[in-house]
């Protein structure tokens, strides 16, 4: 489900940050001079190690074509037989990188990214002209050879998304022209080398590795650094003080590490250009510094899964570019009216798209002015707090909402027909509250709804038949309420349903034979109602059914033979009913069954053989 709340991992935002990159290349022209040379032999050697070329991109790498015109190859204008560019990125090539690549000594750009190259990186230490080395998104193994640091003209080094091991070369600092180092998702270990002080560095991506130790203060020499991505490692220590001097930062990701302590109170006042601040999933504590509201270019703030206490600063309302504010899973409080002012302040953030305060210690009623949040708000998470009082009908004004999650609070009162105004909703979770009154029939207007969870409340009345309009619904849960009346056959006809849970209500009547339309159903839980009559034979058409719980009802007749057709069934609970017959061959044939409860019925005869 697109909407399910997830901790914001650094990787989600990496692409975004990386879009800040731009590239420059000198003038490069093709040569038309076909000549045998060491470069051609090197290319041919490289070609013979390619075992799969699904797009036939190398089909003109033959003697009949001058090698400077081969696909992906460009030669120098002045040294017409020397290769300066080899760019075969994104062709799904399989093979290894041969040592002969290290003989293309005029090479300036080597881009083999997004292929399936495996094996070790060859030594490229003679490539003194190399400016761009891009081997990202392959399956390369082994260590990054130290000798790479002899490529003294290297400006951009991209080895991200590989299966490397070992450490970042200790002497990486020798690459004095390096401006971008992208080693994200490469499984590297060890510490960040203090020699990483190449003063031209603008972008460093070391996220999602297994780096340990503290963040070296030598990074403070990088006076031009704009992007620093260190998220998803095991880095320890406090928020590095030297970062506060790096006023050029645009993106900072320290999320998913073991950092602790309080954030510097002036953190927001020193980054005039900062657009992305990811500090989630660490062990930071103390108050969220109000100064963050001074970093007026901020678009994304993630402070989730830390130990932040106190109140949400209303200064966030100054951030007119703010797009995502993710504060979930902390210990934030809102004990009185004044401490909710941040929510009022956020009405100014016209670009606000995601607001998550889930998993905190917010108390009191959700203020009415929540309805003044910008209508572009798509995801609102207030679940897992201690919120009480009514759900304000002004939420109906937030017509851009795609996900609304208020579950596990202490909300009371009814949900009005206003809910039907949220026509873009795909995910609605109001479960685990004390909501009462009828389920509003306008829910049937939410035609994009995929997940609807109203379980564990005190809803009364009947199941609205308007639910039949929810033709994209995959998960419906109304369990543990006080619903009564018949099981509506139209609801048993929503073909997209995957899980269908009505347990622990006061529903009655027979199970509609339309249940056979639910061909994608994996879970049907109707326990503890007053359902009577026989199990319809059509149930056997629900071929994906995995869990079937009909216990504690008033079902009669024999357990249908056709249940034996449910080839994926693993849990079957028919206990506490009035079943009187069982054909042993029915259930005995279900090989996938792991739990079976037929107790408290009036069954006689043999126990099923299988
Ligand atoms: C290039 O070398 C191949 C063998 O490697 C040879 O057959 C061919 O004649 C040579 N061509 C030129 C132009 O030297
Ligand atoms: C070789 O193939 C590439 C890509 O298919 C093409 O761009 C290039 O023009 C071809 N070279 C010649 C000489 O046709
Ligand atoms: C390969 O890298 C070069 C240099 O960064 C770039 O210009 C080129 O677009 C890349 N090729 C592909 C197919 O992405
Ligand atoms: C690289 O070039 C040298 C001489 O220029 C040659 O001896 C060697 O075999 C070449 N290596 C490869 C792997 O092509
Ligand atoms: C590095 O390059 C220099 C020439 O600039 C060369 O003398 C030296 O052998 C190279 N070192 C390695 C490890 O390749
Ligand atoms: C390297 O390759 C990756 C994947 O294709 C691409 O996103 C990135 O822009 C490339 N960088 C350079 C400098 O070529
Ligand atoms: C990462 O490296 C370790 C060894 O250092 C290895 O056991 C593990 O499989 C590697 N993981 C991946 C995804 O390559
Ligand atoms: C950068 O690192 C190198 C290698 O550790 C060191 O020799 C040099 O003094 C450092 N430069 C600065 C400015 O710290
Ligand atoms: C910093 O970057 C700017 C623009 O990217 C460049 O003009 C300037 O020379 C760089 N300064 C240093 C010290 O690298
Ligand atoms: C948060 O702080 C409490 C005590 O103040 C501590 O027990 C808990 O482990 C901390 N949690 C994290 C994730 O650091
Ligand atoms: C909701 O919108 C209506 C008009 O559509 C407006 O009268 C009302 O004040 C709004 N409520 C809030 C809380 O913004
Ligand atoms: C629901 O849709 C019906 C028409 O389909 C419309 O009459 C009604 O006003 C809508 N209700 C809400 C709350 O949007």
C-alpha cells in the first residue's frame, strides 16, 4: 500500500538529493580514422569478457566499423586513435571488467553504470586523464583498489549500488580534483577516512553502508560541500559541531545512525540554503530547536524515531517551501491549547504534502483549525497518540488527502458525512478509538479507497450498502464494533477485496452467496456474530483464501465438500457453531492447513484422514 506509514529511510530521498548534480564535459569528437592500436585491442579484450548483450549494443564493434565509431566509443580530436569516452551505461550488459580497460590511457569518461558487471574492479591507475568513473548499479565485488587514487584528474567517482567490501581507500584525499564521491549502497565498512578533505568536494554520498566510528571533523575543511549523505550507517557521536560552519549545505542526511545528544540550538540559523534535513532514526534527545524555522529553504524535515521531547515549534510555520514534516515516533507533547499552535502556523506552508506526528504523546482534542492546513496536504498521520475528543469535521476541507491515519487514540463521537468530501482518500484508518454512531454512508463516495479500517470502535447501525461503490477496496476491517443487521450482499461483491474482517459485531443473517465473487480474498474473518444458515458452496471460488474464521456464529448444515478446493487455506476455524455434518475427504485434502478448529459443533464420524 502506497500509503502505509513507513519510517523515512534516507534512501527514499537520495534520488531527490542527487538531482542536485550537474555534469560538465569538455569537447569530445569522433574520429573517423580506423587504425589498429592498443586502444582497439583493449576494447576487443573488454568485449570478449561480455557474456550477454541483450540489446545487441555491441553489434557494430567489428572490424567493418572503425573503432572510434563503435557504439559508446568516442575518440580524441587531437589524438584521433585514442579513446576518450566509453559510455555503455544502461544496456544490461553482463560480464567482467577486464584489466585492459586500464590501458585506455586517454580515457576521460568511463560510464558503465546500470549494467550487470560483476567481479572485481580492475586497476585503473594509469588513467591519468580520467575525469568521470561511473560504475554505479552493477554487481561489482571486492575492495576499491587503493591505486584508484592515482587517477589524479578524477572529478566524479560513482560506485553506488554494488556489492563491494572493505573500506573507503584511506588516501582518497589524494584525489585533489574530486567534486563528487558517490558510494551509496555499496556495503563498505570501517570509518570515514579523515583524509576525505579534498577541498573541491561538493557532494558526498556514503549512505546505506556499514560505516562505523564518528564523523571526522576533517570534513569541516570542505568549504564547498552542498550534499552530505551519511544516512543508514552505524555512525556514532553527537551532532558534529563542525557542520555548523558549512553554510553551503543543501542536503544533509545523517538519518539511521547511532547519533545521540541534543541538537545545537542554532542548527537552523546556519544553513541558509538547506533544503533537506534528515536526522531520523537516531538517538537524539531534548527539544526540537525552534531555530529550524529560520532555515527558510527547507523542504523536507525528518526527525522521526528519536527521543525528542517538548513541543513542536510553531516556527515550522515560517518554512514556506516545506513539503514533508516527519516527526513520528518521538516523545513530543501538546498538553494545552497553546502547544497546538504549531498546527495553526503550518497553514502558511502552502507546499505541505506530508505531515506525520504519529507515535508521540500528543494529548487533548485535535483543534478545529486543522481544517486550515493547505489543501495540497496528501498524507496526515496522527495515529498512536493520546488524542481525545471529537474528530473535527473541518478535516473534510483537506480535500487533497490521500492517507488519513488517526488510529490508536482516544477519539470519541461520530464521524459525520463530511468524510465523503475526501474524494482522493486511498487509505483511511480510524481504528482503535471510541468512535460511535453509524458508519457514514458517504464513505461510498471515496471511490479510490484501498484500505478502510474502522475496527475496535463503538460504531453502531448497519453496514452501509454504499460501500459497494468502493471498487478499489482491498482491505476492509470493521471488527470489534457494535454493528448489526444483515451481511449486505453488495459488499460481498467487491472483487478487489483481499482481507475482509467483520469479526466481533452483532451481524446476522446468512452469508451471501456473492462471496464467490471475491476471487482475490485471502482472509475472511467473521468470528463472533450471529450468522446463520449454511456456508454457501460459492465460497470455494475464493481460491486465494488463506485464513477463514467463522467461529462463534450459528452456522448449520454440513461443512461443504467444496471447501476442499481451497488449495491455499492454512487456518480454518469453524468452532462454536451448529454444524452437523462433515465429509472427511473435504478438509483432509487441504495440504496447506496448519490450524484447524472444528470444536463445539455437532459433528459425528471419522476425523479427516489427511
Ligand atoms: C588490424 O589487425 C588485424 C589483426 O589483429 C589485422 O587482420 C588487420 O589487417 C589490421 N588492420 C590494419 C588496418 O592494420
Ligand atoms: C554503431 O552503433 C551505435 C549505436 O547503435 C550508433 O550510434 C553508431 O552510429 C554505430 N556506428 C556506425 C559507424 O554505424
Ligand atoms: C555516462 O556518464 C556521462 C558522464 O557523466 C554522461 O554524460 C552520460 O550521459 C552517461 N550515460 C548515460 C547513458 O547515462
Ligand atoms: C596493456 O598494454 C601493455 C603494453 O602497452 C601490454 O603489454 C598489456 O598486455 C596490456 N594489457 C592488457 C590487459 O591489455
Ligand atoms: C601513479 O602515477 C605515476 C605517474 O603519474 C606513476 O609513476 C606511478 O607508478 C603510479 N602509481 C601507481 C600505483 O600506479
Ligand atoms: C552515474 O550513473 C548513475 C546511474 O546511471 C546516474 O544516475 C548518474 O547520474 C551517473 N553520474 C555520472 C557523473 O555520470
Ligand atoms: C556485505 O559484506 C559482507 C562481508 O563483509 C557480506 O557477508 C555480505 O553478504 C555483504 N552484503 C551484500 C549485500 O553484499
Ligand atoms: C588532508 O588530508 C591529508 C591526508 O590525511 C593531509 O596530509 C592534509 O594535511 C589534510 N589537509 C587538511 C587541510 O587538513
Ligand atoms: C566552490 O564552488 C563554486 C561553484 O560551484 C566555485 O566557483 C568555487 O571555485 C568553489 N570554491 C572552492 C574553494 O572550491
Ligand atoms: C529514550 O530515552 C529513554 C529515557 O529517557 C530511554 O530509556 C530510551 O532508551 C531512549 N530511546 C532511544 C531510542 O534512545
Ligand atoms: C472549511 O471550509 C468551509 C467552506 O468550504 C469554511 O466555511 C470553513 O470555515 C472551513 N473550515 C475550516 C476549519 O477551515
Ligand atoms: C456523495 O455523492 C453523492 C452523489 O454521488 C452526493 O449527492 C453527495 O453529496 C456526496 N456526499 C458527500 C459528502 O460528498
